[in-house]
């Protein structure tokens, strides 16, 4: 038989059985497709669940990071607000504000203040003093961030960077701008805060408790990634879950993937596959069995029908299981109370399936006692009403663990018309815990925001009030006056009382600053108690206060108020057993129309205050046009004096002193004159008072001294027998250490230089200090003379203490001696006192030769006055002295 003949029976067999097995083949193909589809669906659901889990965890980290960074920036913003109101802040005030800010819960490590982009303040000081002096404009690591903040006017976050103080952190730089009247804000500098990056990450949940995600964080600009500073930058290329973290004008991008990546095997992968294979086998076996039965001529059709019913029920339960991944399935027979749980339900409730009792009571006994009544009420209500069952409750596992369960169910009737309920349970403990953490995080953020608001209010209050007296400060006063100026009607009229405390400096210097602070607080209380309820009082600095009275009042009412304030301040007070008395000088200025600027009103009150102090203090002066003219003149004079000091505009004039018997030159007095650029040579009466107020008399004295010593050397170079030159010296110059430093550099012949002191200098409350300064002067070979003697209140005791070389009798005593015998006797007494003490007597103001003769007869050794010679400049005096020397030489040759 040929091979073809041998195979024909096989093909015939196959053709005969193929119709019976064709359904089986189709089922196998469909089952394979279904299994592949189910596998893909399971993988997709698993991936979706994994991404959802990563998103939840990442969202919590992002919320904490964003909240913490925003909190840090808000704290710095509070410090910036304080600096904008206090641009002249010192290190102590900066440290106090920084300490208050760092005491709040934050990740700030330190705070740096950089006026003019150069670090001047740091806190904490010891740990960060290394950065003091750092110039942001020249430091490459700091320049870009600092200049960006200064140019944009917004805060800039850079980092992480290696810190000069050690460690790494994020640097938040905040520009500080100061408002200026009538012009754009001025950049004061930069405030920088270093955020401890490790603490930031720890407080934001990146460290500490275990996490199942890998996280990376990077800075962004214009939507582009700039630099990854946390985690692996490769995470951004692995289709991560990503979010933006925004805080003001800065943003970061945070991304996360699950540990092990997205393709990690699922926990029940093989179990699911085995289950599907088992189900496939269960489906395929009956088909094959049916095919076999059909092949055996369709035997046992009744058995096949029963298997198809069982297959239908099994397929129904399989569909529920496939759709409810990680969900336990239960079924309750509402007639018998029989309860069926699958394996996952047993796992959720922490029991073994073999130990599981199949009754309703098993579920009831697992409920948390606090949820038992509500859970049963909901369950019974759904059964009674025939509605779907949906609820949440807690259970307690046999190990004591509390779990949150979410349950869904629905009722149906089976093929035997038995009423049943089938449903699912799943564990939502992680969701509940996450929600609780989010609520707590929100509560903490709200609490932090409230604390920040309180801190802002406190800082705003401090920026508007004086810390010592709690009165409004200068900034508050400016705001108050601006508001008054904006109002219409009666508020256009108001009066300022500028108050300055008298004798406050004496108490502060003698009893200390604590006593001064006590005086200021008491003065503030008295001022507040003496004004009306609607009046405004502020401390604007030092011992100066301002009272603002709004409304229209007559001059008498304002003066009465000022007198009442002075009387209140004059009342004595006690500090540490000492009775302290102070006074008050008040300058008063009113605005009668809305056209006057507030700044001018303040200037007017200050001018009036100056006038009150000039007239003896402890009084009140009202501003008027005469004061304005006097002030303008004084201002012009002061400006001209300062310019003249820079241009050596003060010159020495020289008036010789003559021997009373021979009328030969015995000495010269150097007198200060002002070479005014417009009015020519002016005497001391035109500039001395203003110079004293400017505190530049010592500079004028030094200039005259140098010119006098130069001329003395010039006289000696011309062989003139002039033994000494006298120079006036002010009281303040006696205590000027630069005077003694200058004298140390000079080489003087003993007696060649004399310092003339006013008689009143030695009788103030610094008598012992004056005597000590005079002794230091004598040690340089300089004589001491008492000028204008007889017009003050000198005593014999003071003369003994000072021991001057000469006394100059004032011209007021000299002038009337021609016709007044009493004046002659007075001068004779002065001469006798000088002779008994070994003091030479010089009479000044000799107007006539008759004066000269009388004074010579009374015993005066030297004479000075217009009758003999007027004051002259250096060149004129040199010619005068040479002519006198020539005449004297001729007389000696003739004799």
C-alpha cells in the first residue's frame, strides 16, 4: 500500500472528530485572548494603582515642602518689613528681630543683613561672624543671586550651596527698599536667610519614616529643569509623577517613581496567573469533556447541562473577582444567615479561613465597639429597604490592630430564588491615615500662618512705636500728620508743640543711662496725662517729643497747654534715692491753611524750639516771621563759617602790648578775624555765637594758634625783640585731646606762648578738670593769662588754684577811670592782689594817653589799646614792629 493510502484513514478520523473539537479549539483561542487581555488589564490596573499611591505620597511631601519654604520666606519678609521702617538699625536691634524670627518653628539656620550689598549684620553672631564684611558684588558665589534680587525687587532662592559657615543650605535673598518722599524707593540692601536643607527635607517627610518612592527635586526656569539638588536626576526621564512647588516667584519641580521602577512584579502576579490558568483549565476541561461526549454520540446530555449551569455561576463570581483587585468578596444568605468570605476577606479581618465561622455573628464580633451600632443600623436599613449597601467602619483584628474598612454590597436572588447579598470590602486605613495627616498638616500651616500674622502685627506695632516709652515714633508721627493733612475742614488747622527736655543730659551723664531711661518714661507719662484726649504725642528721638493738637484754637489756648506741659515736666521725681529735676523748652507752630507743607511746619516748630532754648530754656516760643528771618540769617552764617573753615578763611590779627613805662612792645595778642568772602574782615561778635552752636570754635582756635606761631617765628627771623604771643582759647578747647597732641609736636621756648582764658572758665562745675588741663598746658612751657578780669565772678581762691602768669583788666573797668575815682581804687586793688600773688597786670582798652598815664601810675605793667596800636594783619604788624624797633634804636644812640 502506498504512503498516501496509509494516511487516508487518519485524515478521515480527523475530519470525523473535528466538528466535535472545533468548539474546544475556539474556546482555547478565546480563553487565550481573554487571559492575555485580563493580564494586560491587571497590569494596567496595577500600574494605575501604583501611580495613584506614588501621587498620594508625593502630594504630601510637596505640600510640606511648599508650606515650609513659604513659611521661611514669610519670616524673612517680616524682617524685611522691619528693616524698611528702621534703615539705621544697629546690630543689637537686628539680633533681637532675628532672634524673634528664628524662635518660630522654621528651617532657617541663620539670617544676614547686607546694607549696600555688604554683610554688616549676622544672627546668630558667633556661628556666622566669618561672613561679616562679605561683599556680594565681588564674591563670585554670591554676586549673581544678590544682584538678581536687587534688580528684580523680588526674593531669589539659590542652592543648595556650600556655606562659608559650614554645611549646605538654600539661600533666600530678599531685597530691602526704603520709601522716599517724592521719589522712587531706594535699595537699602539685601536680607539673606540660609535654610538648613537637611532639616527642610526632614521636616517635609523625605527622611525619617520608611517610604516606598524615590524622589528627585530640581529648580526650574521658564518650565525648563535647571539643576537637580535632591535625589537622582535620572528619575525625571523615567515617566515619573511630577508636581510643581511654588513659593512666590520661585518654583521647583518634584518627581517620584516607586522604588524598583514601574515594571516591578506585583505581589499576586503568579497567583493571579495560576488562578486564570486554573479557571481556563476548568473552562477547557468541560468543553473537552463535552467534545468527548459528543464524540461518543452526545452521551449524558443531562450531565453536560448541569455542568453548563455550574460554569455560569463560576463565571459570574470570576467576573466580580477580576473587577475587584485587592478587594475581598463576601456573600450573605439573608434567609439562613450563612456568610461566605473569600481568602482576601479573611486576610482583611486577620483570620484563617479554616478558623473562619460562616455566620453573620463573625462579622459583627469583629466590628469596633464604637462603630458597632452605626454599622448594624446601616446594614439592616439597606436590607429592609432593598437599597445598595455602602458604608465605612472600623474593625479590630485578633492581633489588636485597628483597620478602616469600606464596604459595598447589593442584594439579588439566586436560581433557587433565595435572597442573598453579595459585596466587597477593602482596607482604606492608609487613605484615612493620609487624610488625617493632611488635615494635621493643614492645621499646622494655619497655626503657623496665624503666628506669622501675629508676628507681623507685632513688628508693625514696633515699627510705629518707641520701644522705651511706648509712644508713637517719628514714622507714626509722619503718617498721622499726612492723614490730618488729607482731611478737609477743621482738620486743616492744627498745631505742633516741639518739646526738648532741659538738663536731661546732665542726669544721663551723672546717674547713667538707666536713670535717663527712667526720666524719659516718666516724661512720656506726664505728657500723655497733660494733653487732651484727642491730642497726639510722639517721641521723635533722644529727649525730644512732639504734641499735635488738631482743630482751630487761639494762641492763648496753645500757650496754656504748653505752660501746663512745662509745669508737669518741672515736677521733681526720684530715682535710686536721688531727686531729679528737669525742665522743658517748647517750640510752637500752627498751620492755618492747607497750603503749608507738613515738613515746613515741623521746621517752624524746631526753629521756635531753638529760640526758646536760646532765651534761657524752660520756656515756650511761638514761631513767627521774625524767627524765620533770624533762622535764615543764622543758617547762611553757619554755612559760610563751614565753607570758610574748609578754605582757611579765618585769619589772625595782631595787637601789640606795651610796657607801661617805656612803651616798648613786650608781647602781642593774636585775635581771630573772619575774612568773609562778601563782607571782608569781620570781628568775633559776628560769628562766635554761631560757631559755638556749630561746635567749631576749637577748629578756629587751632587755626589762629598755628598762624600766631608762624608769625612769632617770622618776627624772630627779622630780629624783633618780641618775647611772647598770646592766643585766646575756648573752654571746649581745654578738653580737646587733639590740642595736647598738637602741643606734643611743637618745640616752644618757655614763656613764648600764652593762652588767654575767660575769667568764667574756671568757675563752672568742671573746675578740677580745668585745673588739670591747665597743668598739662604749663608742662609745655605755655603761660596762662586770665582775660576780661573783673567782669565775671572770680575769687581769690580760684586765682590761687589756677595761678595765672597775667591778669588782663577788662576795658569796661578801664574806660571810666579818668572821671571815676572808685574805678581807680578798684583797679588799684586788683594790682595789689596781683602783686601779692606774683601775677603781672595787663590793662586792655587803653583809649587815650591819659588812660595810659593813670594805669601806669596805678601799677599796671603792660598796656593794650587803640591809643597805642590797633589790631593789624601779619604783614602790617611786621612793618609796624620794625619801625618801632628802628625808632627805639635811634633813641638809644641819641641817649
